[in-house]
C-alpha cells in the first residue's frame, strides 16, 4: 500500500479553527486592557490637576481658586483627560473651591465619569460634575 505521510484536510481545518478561537479570546482581552489603560490615563490627568490648582491658589493674592480652570496647565490636563476618555472634560471653580471631571473610556461599575475636587475627593461618578465639589 502506497501511503504518503502528512495531515488530512480535516486535521488542518480543526487546527485552524482552534487557532481562530484562541485569537478571538486574546483580542477580547486586549480590548479590555486597552479600555482600562485609557481609564488610568483619565484618572492620572485629573489627579495631576490637584497640584497645579494649589500652585494657582498660592500665586493669587488674596488666595483664591477663582482662576484655576482658566490656568493653561489645568486646562490642558482637563482636555487631555477628556480626550483619553473619548469625550470632553469639565472644570468648574469659584473663589473657594474647584472640581473637574472627565468621561471614562470604559464604564467602571455604575460610574461613567471620574471626578476630582479641592476637598481631596477623587472618585467615580455617574455624570459630569456640575458644581465645585464631586457629588
């Protein structure tokens, strides 16, 4: 009997199917990791605002948060956070307080936005900040 060595068509198709299934699982995991990385960028950009806001507060006489959101460094950080989250960042301030928020790229629990404020709060929120304190 003259048999050649090699794989049958069925064996090759099974291997290709297994590789396809494994690659789809890996791609799904990469998308989740990419979204979480974007959320980390949003949080980092907003957290960095806190230090700059204190610099602005100390540079004004009498001390005030009234110009925090119009400061170029703070405005860039809010814009960068909004861009990382796929939306627009928001900054609100008055003489005694400030708050900033940006959308998260991937929903975390029930939270769609990340908020930081002058009281030291840094937390997830359902919506964008409307006042000068994270709700």
